């Protein structure tokens, strides 16, 4: 058999390559993934995307993967996805914003059960950033409610971080006053009375505080506070951890409608799962998000202050309820801020 | 702007001479109106005080911020400056901005000429409504302009079903950014042309027509040469606004890095990321554009005055 060309063999080769192409349509392709996220995760995901791209290249050597990022206030970002921004994954500040997207049919209702730990691969909490040497002597939430303290915090209507801030203060007041709602309302009102300017996103507030030099204390994500201190000099700011704060769980989800349309489900799911791997958890810790993985959390134990944390489910009965009570039109926040 | 408009109105019309015989040129008798010279009746001290206040104000609110943009941009030297500009996301933003401005200018020149032509040379029902509509973008907040397109083309919007069926992306993509920019830059060209063309009237076109010129020939040999400087002026303003627009574009952009961020949006992102040098480096490009616009405007005005004499 020395035929230079065998029709049979050729047909066989065609059949094999065809079936291969059908079975694995994405053998080598230009693929893009859009991660729509909230403000303070910019630096985390810039790093994480590099790490994940390297990992993806190992198993998909032919692919040219481009991961794109979009950042803004969490509520605003959710709104954009609802309005048609084609996010393959959303990594937002709080579960309610993803619920909103799910309610419009973009994401399956059980999204929070599809990944471990309430679909929140990392956690954070709410702390205070003050001027160096803490000239106003701010120690705990009470100091924020005092007359004459200028507080900087974003608008809970548009910012996820701002809602965590609000609820952290409320939770503290409840604990302190034995569950008295009226007293809690009064307390939180006093804090917002000290906050005349509300930016739309957490990063906007940070810039207001650190760059424009407005205010005595910034209520901020822990990671955001550390980032500001590292970027702009430890000689300018101090971080104050309150006695009690909230366990903030920023969740992540694959946007079903978009990935099914674009054929990016496998990629999007791998992307989010990578957040839970030791490598992903290390990156979270590096950017001052508290890792879920116990071994890695233990490794970075000294990086995070010990603080008594309560969850939103314990104190407020979950995000949907909290959202409705506090942040809907005419809700508690509107009542507080209107007068 | 008004200075240029004044000057424009006094332009003589060389093209008309070429086409119409001397007797037919009705504008020949209308001498350019001279602006009154400076009045020196105020006491010197008052004049000096007024000029000082004006200069101080300009220095404080315009020159100083402009200088500080360049100062911040070059704070860490040339290398950091260039690095910020050749970074892929910055290049993408610059490309997008140029593309959007280019499309806007072409579209607005076309629309502006057509609208000004129709308004100045013809009578038709709904004319005053059209004039009002052209002015609308001046009075509508850019944010509202952006939101309007979200309401129309968003996935919860009026045309959502059609757009999804055809897989057409408008908002959070190039078309939306172009639409929003078009909206805010809509009046610039038309607004420059309408008063001038109205003033010029239709006599020259009528003369040309009576001499047997075709419609197209009249447009390119009479109408267009008569308004060329005003048109250029409108293009200049339109371009500057198209490149600098923030609000309307921000609403429809989706802020995807390297894809839907224009220069103003990119500047905000860099600033928010504590990359101040990079942020001001890109900002300095926009500031340069402003300076170029200013110089071009001055040259143009000189040209207009020259023409008028």
C-alpha cells in the first residue's frame, strides 16, 4: 500500500475532524468575558483576570481570552445589566442587586445556591477611615452620631457599600439599645445628619474623603479603606475598626440569559469557580477581602482586625426584606434623609 | 460665538459675483456694518479696574486649572506621561473618542446644512417647531438625553423585542454612544448656519437659477461658499463638544474598559483608581484639543473679519 493518496483515508480524516469540531465547538476561539462589578473591586479583578487567563490558557491553549471589566455603584451596575449590558458574570456588592437582575429573568432564581458560601467567595466588613492621628478621637459608631463630626458615605440608593454602611450602623444601634427600633432610627438619623454629601458609589466617597479632604471620617468597606491607605500613604490616614460591624457578603453569579446566548457558560462558570480556589482566595486576601477558605484565612489572620460581626440574615431577615424596609421609595432611609 | 456671528453676517459673497451679473447682485449695495469702536468715555482707573477683574477671573478659573492639568500630567516626567497614553485601554478610549467625534461631525454637518437650508430658504408648515427642536439639546440635561436612549433601546425599552430578535446592540455599544453624542451636539452646526443663511436670503440662489444653474450647482457654487466659514466654525464647536461629552455618554456607555469608554470616561476611571498622573495625562490631551480649538477659532474669526472688509 503505497498509494500517495487514499480517498478512503481522506474521507476518514474529514469525518474525524468534523466530529471533533462538532463535539468541541470551542477548541480554539476568540472568547470574551464581561465581568460587571462594583466600585472597590477594580484592583482585585484586574489581578484576578490575569491569573484566571493564565489558568484558562493551560486547558484551552488555542483560545484568545479577553476579560473585560466594568465598574460603578452596585445598584447602578445591576440596572445596566437589566437594561441590556451583556455581562457574562456579575460580581456585585450585595445579594439584592443580583436578585433584582434575577427577577427580570436574566438569572435563575436559585443563583445563591449554585456556588458555596451564599455565592460570596470573599467577605468584608465596614470600618472607618480617619485622618492621621485620629484628631476627632473616633472609636466607635457613637462618635459618628455626635454633633460636629463630618461623615462621608455614599448614597444607599445607588451604592451597595452604602447600604452595608447603613445596616451596620443600624445593627450596632439595635444591639446597644436592646432591639429598640425607634432608638436605632434616631441614631442612624443623627449619623446621616452629619453626612451632607452622598456620592453615588463607594469609590466616589473615598475620593471625596482622601483626595478632596472633605469630612472627618469615611465609612468604608474594609478593603477600600486599606487600599486608600496603601495607595495614598499610611502617613495620612488611620483605620478604625468599630466594636461591632456587619459581615458583608459580596456575591457573584453567572448571568444565564447572556451566557446561553453567547455560548460562554463554561467559561463564565470556570471564572467564578476560580474565585474559590486557593489561588483566587489568595488574591482576595491580597486585596483585603476576607477569604472564605479557612486555611488561607488563617494565613492572613493578622491582616484583618478582630471584630464582632453579625449577618444580614440574623438581624434583618435577609436582603429582600432589608431592601424593602430601608431602601425602597418611602422606606426608612427616605424618611431619615428627607427631614 | 456672537463675535463670530457678527463678523459672519458682514461677509461679502465672491461666488455670487462669479455667477450673477453686477446689476443682479442685490447684496452689492449692502455695505458691511461696522462694529462701533471702543468708547473711551470711562475714566482710566475704572477701565483698568474692570480689565484687572476680568483678567484675574480668567486666570483663576480658566488658565490656572488648565496649567494644573499639564502640571499634574508631567509630574512624574515624560515617560510616565507617554506610558499613560500608550496603555491599551487609553488607546482604545482615544480611538473611540475620535471615531465618535468623526461620525458626529459628518452627521451634524449633513443635518445642519439640510436643516439650515430648509429653514432659511423655504417656507413650510412646522418651521418654527423645527427651529425649537433643533435648540432642544441646549436645554435638556445630557443625563436625560442618555436616559432617553436607555428607555428606547434598553432591554426593558420600547424597541427591546425587535432589537433582541435581530441581535442589534444599541446602548452599551458604539451606536448608543454615537446617538447620545449626536443628541448633545445636534444644534452646533445648524445654529451657526441658520441666522447667516436667513440673512443672506434667496436672492443669489434665484439669480443663479435664472441663469440656468442646476440645484446641485447652486448649492455647491453659491450657497456653500457663502456659509463655508460659519460651517467650519460649527464643525469646530461640534467636534470639541463631541470629544468632551461626559454625562450623556456615561449613561449609555456601560463603562466597559477598552471597549465603550471614551476619553472623558477613561479619565474618570483613572482618577478613581488613584492613577492621577495617567488620568491627567489623558485629560491633557483633551485640554490640548481645547487649545487647538481656541487657536483655530481665533484664526477663523480673523479670516471672517478680513472677509468682511
